[in-house]
């Protein structure tokens, strides 16, 4: 018998929860690193764009706010694409075009800022913009893969909940699709908060609380 099948029912029941916690810690640590890099890159990229805008005749609020429209467009487009991915919908073309235009604009602005110092200066000046755009996309990828992983863990938890292991080596019939109540309880047992369950299943949080309390 394979080692994973030799686990007693209690160990098998809590294995998805332990896996969910470990995965969540890894994603949080990675997200913090990505956000830190993005924060530093955003500050430098903003300063470059601000100086470029000022050197071309703008001043005051216009010079201070114009750089936000460039990197803000990248963030907005990335969030729209993330939302479409989580809903299993087609990514809007406008979001894709906006992301591409934003990346080209921020890299171009940083290149223009450093080009007076020669090719090497232009490349050095452009690097923060590249790091910022890459950090945005890495963070979106992390959220997407984390959502998929949580869904798989939830499905596994539901299967373990609906089909407990037998003391004998008797094959267990395939379980039917779990109901909403069974899914909510399985997600809760896997370590998800009521808020997260309500958001992922698109139901009211009070409904989630009623289902969990009804199982107690």
C-alpha cells in the first residue's frame, strides 16, 4: 500500500489544512518580496518620469501627477486581467492594449531620462521601470496561481470529507459533485476564513456563517 494511503483518517483529514497553511505562508513571503521590489522601483521610476516631465515644460500639480498616469495604467490593466482570469472569462482587449502601452510608456520615459548620459545611462535609468512592470506581473501571476491552488485544495478537502477512508482496501466509489453546504464546510475545515469563502463562492457572508454554524 502506498505511504499516503497508510495515513490514518485523522491525519488524512488535516493534511489539506496543513498544506493550505504552508502554501499561504509561501505566497505571503513571496508577495512581500515582490511588493518590496515594486515599491523601490516605483519610487525611482516616478522620480525619473517627474524630472522628464519638468524638463519638458510642465510644472506644479501636472508635473507631479502625470507620472502616476503611466504606472497607474499598468496597475489598472493588470487588475482587470486578473479579475477576468479569476472569473474564467476572456481578457478584454482594451486591458491587454493598455498594459502594453503602459509598459512601453514607462520604459520609454525612463530611457529618455537617462539617454543624456549615453547608452549605458539610458539602460540604467530604464531598469527600475522594467523591474516595476515585471513586479506587477509577478504579483498578478502569484495571485492567479494561488487561487488555482486553493481551488484544488478545496476540491481535495471536499473529496476527503465526503468519502472517508475505509479500514479495508475496498475501492471507494466516485463521490458526486458536492453541494454548496458541503463545499462551504470543506473549505472552512481546510482553513479558509468565512470572508474568503464568501468571496470565492460569490455568496453572502451571513449565508456562510449559517452553514458553518449549522454543521456544529
